[in-house]
């Protein structure tokens, strides 16, 4: 029973992210997959936590500019390496 409750809570937390929290996830995926940057899960979790309650303007901005295509045109691998504390910057392989 406890395992089922833990799984239900965990899956709900992942599925209920706001648009700014989704930007954290998209940027981390882009950094990892396309740039070869090692983004620690803890940094992604911190980003998601920091974006827990964005104001209306921030949320709207994230909705308008947080899609994968826009992130890829606005952020270079160098930008992402700096954003994610330079983790894995030496492994960069630009987009």
C-alpha cells in the first residue's frame, strides 16, 4: 500500500508542472542530449523548485518562449553550459 501511495504522489508531481517548470526540463534535456552537458538531477530539481510559483507574467513568458524550438534558437550550448553551472562544458558539441 505504501509503495502505491508513493508512486501515485511521484507521478502526480511530475505530471503537474507549470510552464516555467517545463522550461527547466526542456533546457536540461537539450543540454544533455544535444550539447553533451552533464546536468545534475539536483540542479534540475532546484530549477523546478525555484519555478514552483511564477507570477502571471513569468508564466505567460514561459508559455510563449518555452517550447523546444524556441529554446534551441535562443540558447546555445555555451549559454546552457553557463546556466547549468558549467557542468560538462568541456564535452560540448554545439547544436
